[in-house]
C-alpha cells in the first residue's frame, strides 16, 4: 500500500513539475528545488469564475494529474513486485517525469539525465559480480553508458544529410543514462524498441517528427519489466 500511495502522490505532481521545468528550466539541483517549492501567483476567485478558458485548462490539468497518479501508482506497485531492486522505483519516477517534460517542450534536462547515469553506475556496483559470466556488473554498466551514447551518434552520421535532428543531445544523454541501467548487451534492444515505438507514435499522430524521449521511456520500461 505504501508503494501505491507514494507512486500516486508523485504522479499527481508530474504535470506540475513538468510545467515548472518548462517555465524556468533550472540549471542546478538547488534552483530546481527552489522553483518546485516556490508558490506561483494565485488567480483571484472572481477571475477564475469569469474565465471559462481558465476553468477548462484547470479541468484538463486536474484530469492529467489524476491519470499520471494512476499510471505512476500502478507502475510503482508493479516495480515493487516484479523488479529485483528498490533502485528501480526512483528510476521509474524520473523516467515518467522526463516523458512529460519532453512531450511538453521537446527537451530532456541534464539535471535529470545526469543523476540517472550516476545512479545507474551505483546500482550496478551493488550487484554480485559472481552471478555474471562475462563481465562484472559495473563494467557492463559503463559499457552500456558508452554504447548508449556512441550508437545513436554513429547512426546520426548516416542520417545527418536528410534528418539533421534525428537524435537530439538530450535523447543521446538519456540513452546513455539508461544504458548504464540496462547494461551493455541490452542497449541494441533498447535502441530498436525506441525506434519502433517512435515510428508508431508518428503514425498515430500523423507527424514526421516529434519528441523521442517518450519512446525511450516506454522502451526502458518494457526492458525492465519483461526482458532484464
């Protein structure tokens, strides 16, 4: 019950945090905490009652918060039951927040992706080395981070003429951070899943481009729950 409740509460605040990141884009952890905690200016009750557009936006915002709460609570409980380490729960929460931020502003802030990379190494260092046949978990994590960064860079070289923005810098950093979590051997699967999911998003939205971060997040969740 604790996992469900904590996941639901975090999910409720995902739209709020994404909106704050979109508005202020904090450069440091201290500034991020400041802008997340700092209260915004309140709209007077009279203006709220008179402005139908504001009421529609508030209904949409509350509905989105509730949906994110349900999604985050469900995935947090599933992570508690299915995944081997409690480390995956903060990973899950940050990934969901990155999903919403990238959908909102086509940007994946370093202030979130870099800690993911560091905690990926930390998580790998806690795994027992004797349970791995070919290389130690920490080495697999380091190789995964390198592969997550290098493979999309190499792929971009072949697409730069027709698609110069095929991979953004934030996308590559997120792939590197997730590579540190999923280990070296799973990075090609991650890239394949991400590309397929992104293509499906484009087909459903009838667009030729869009945010690649959400596809990486979903591919990571598929890997975490069904393959690793």
